[in-house]
C-alpha cells in the first residue's frame, strides 16, 4: 500500500463516503423514529400482515415486526441498506480502477517506483475503508436513535445490533470485492459499471426469489446475499460465525484475484 | 542505459511494433520520430511496463521493463503524450501526490520548476488549458531528478516561449549527464535537443542516424517571391528543384545543398522567402516514399 495515494484517494472519495454514510445513518434514525407509532398499533398491523401470503412475508421479513429488532432489520437492513451499499460498492469499485484506466490517469500513477500490486492493494483498502465508514455511521446512528427513541423493554441489544451491522459490512465486503475484480478486468468504465451492477442485481434477485418460493430455494445457494439475514440475527435464530467466515473468505479471494489480474494484464495507457 | 531487443507487439488490427531494436547510451538524447500511428507511443508504453511484449525485451538500467517494471521505473521521469489527471484535484495536490509516490522529500527543485514555467499550481484541473496541464506534467516529470527521461510528444500544447523554456530545461539536464528518449512527429521539435534519432514507419525502425546527418537529409521547401515575373522563367531553367510556380512565387525544394540555392537566388531580386511547414513524411521522403506511390 502507498500512503500518499491512499490519502489522496480518501480525500477525493470523502464526499461520497460522507453522503452515503450520513444518508444511511439518517435512514436508520428515521425508521427508528417511526417504530413507536408502529408499536402502538401493533395489533392492527399484525391483522394486516396476516393477509399477506406466507412466502412474501418471509421475503420481506414481515414475520418479526412485533419487536424493534425485527422491525429495523426487516425495514432497513433487509431493504434499503443493501440497495444503498450496492450502489456505493459498484460505483466506487469502478471509480478506483476501471475509471482511471479508461481515462488514462493510471499512466501517471504507474510512472513511479510504486508497483501495480501496491496500487491495486491501496485502491482496495480505500474501497473497504469507505464501506467500513458507511457501516460505522449507520451503526452509530442506530445506536443513538435506539437509545433516545425506543423504550428499554423493547429495544435491541447492543451486541445484536452490532452483529447486524457487522454482517452487513461483510456482505458488502464481498459485493465490493467482485465489483473490484470486474473493475480491474475492464478497460472501459461503463462496461465495469454495467457488469458489476448487473451481477449485484442478479445476486439480490436470486436471494429474493429463493425466499419467496420454496421450489426456488436452491437459488439462495449461489448468491452471497443469502448469507446475511438481519431479521434472523435480530430474533437470535441466526448462525453467525460460519456465514461470516464464508463471506470473509469470498471477499478476500475476490480482492486478491483483482490484485493479481491488475498485475498481469496489459493496460491500454 | 536503455536497451531494446527485437521488441514486437502486434495488435488485433494488424498494427503495432515489429522487431524494434536499439540502444540509448547514458547522457544521450534520443529521438523517436514518426507520424501519428507509427508506433511511437506503443514503444514508450513498453518502456513504462504497461504491456507485456509478445517478443523481445526492453531493459532500463538493467531491469526488464515488464518483469521488474517498478524497479525499471524508479529512476525514470515520464511525460505521457495524452495528459489525463485525476478529476476533482488541483495542480498542486496532484504534484504533491506524485511527489509522495516518487518518495520525493526535498521540494526546492519542484518549486523552482513551477516558478520557471510560470503557472499557478493551485488551479483546479477542470479550469486548466492544455498548455497549463502540460506544465503540471513537466513539473511532475522533472521534479524528482530522475536519471532517465521518457517524454512522449513533450512540447505539444506549449506556446513557443514555453517550448524554449522546456528545451533549455532539457539541455540543462543533458549537461548533467541525464539520458533522454523522446518521441515526436515533428523533426523541428527534436532537432534542437537530440543527438540521435530513429525514424519509425508502420511499427518498424527504418533508420537510426545522428541528428546532423538527418538535418542534411531533410527536404526543406521554400516559397520564394520574386519581384520580376520574367525571372520566374529564368529560375526554372536553373538546376534547382522547382515544385511549382504560382504567379511570381516559386516553390523550391532543397535537400542538403544550400549553396546552390543562394547562388542562384543572388541573380534575382527576391522580395520574400518563407519556409513551408511540412509533415515528417515530407521531410524524410526517402523513408516514407510509399506515401507518394499510393497517390
């Protein structure tokens, strides 16, 4: 890793880190502030939910709305969080390699004694730092809002909420990882954005389809999104250790592959 | 200092470079001359380690430019042909980023360069003219005091005054024993600085010659305006190579021997001499003769 490059890249991407991070944190706070109202009308809402088919309930995580933990994990970590973080991962991964190769600025970065491996590793660390930063802000937002707005009896344990966030980070460690691999393979920025974006939509869709239909449940075996189940973590039913380890492994593999690809390929600079 | 042996890289469209071999000695300024698309940039991209040669090797300072590219680049100052900086930065931030990556500690020379080139480095890139960007590139290329300079079309985009500043800078560094390799599509751009030059055509080196020899070989074309129209016919009867005449303007081609031209012209009343700007193919027609044949 190269410190000068890292600092400058963080500086260039800080605006994105901040807007995605605060956006995500604000959303958690907003959803949390809605919960007390939701809890007051819990019975009526439960009646309403009964109408929804069982499978759809599973997909949307509506089966556990009666607690704050169930609510926030289904309504935020199961829905908007993946969308926000997917957009960030795909965009930033493309920006950090394919964009620089496409534009030709990579020629400058590769004109010094800093090696290709060092550059790719630095850019990967920038991406991972951004993800960590966004999840950290989300986590802090949720903790503070929960402390202030939610009654103690129904609030979520610190540990559980931490696990929901950590799991979320690991999932996007993987999404960022394959996006970064795509980015290191592409000479064309738009192609990188397209392929990584399409992959992410497909993986997200496979997970959804697998949740809705029991016949299609096998689809969940081929998408990383199935390894993150915030609702189950909230209700305490989730196995956390093994899926986290698998996510970490897939992520590390992808980043390493990206670095190797970037070292070995011809660059059109 | 720089050794290139049998370097070959063919692209899918059939173009590329083929079996390129030459050496550049320490302290030498070596020109790489050819029209656009002849393979100059491909050559330089190999020196910088951006692509793996299909055949052959390029070696800088004893290091293979592909396999040990970061070591080969360590003592190189590179000025890319197409300038593209990072978005959202200003010149100084970029210069400092590159200084950090080069491991540069002493900023004295960097500041001197900025002063010599006379520009405000804090200007954001999106507000910079092409010439100004080129200046930022020149600072980045020279500031870490490299031993070898690789310059791709270095003076394009600079106004004549800055071209002179740049040439002085090159000569200054040359006096310190630095080695240069620079590409250009214009002979005039390199003739003031280079010791030797290679002429490249369709990816192959056609000749490597001393700059003096090349100067002697180049064809120059002059438009001579004569006061008296009748003189036009008389000059046509001389041994000079006349390309065409237009009213009282005669276009004369000279290659090497200027005395004959001067002698002949002294017989007439000349009211204007202007030099016709030419492409590299026109200057070294001997090497690029297929162009004429195609017409």
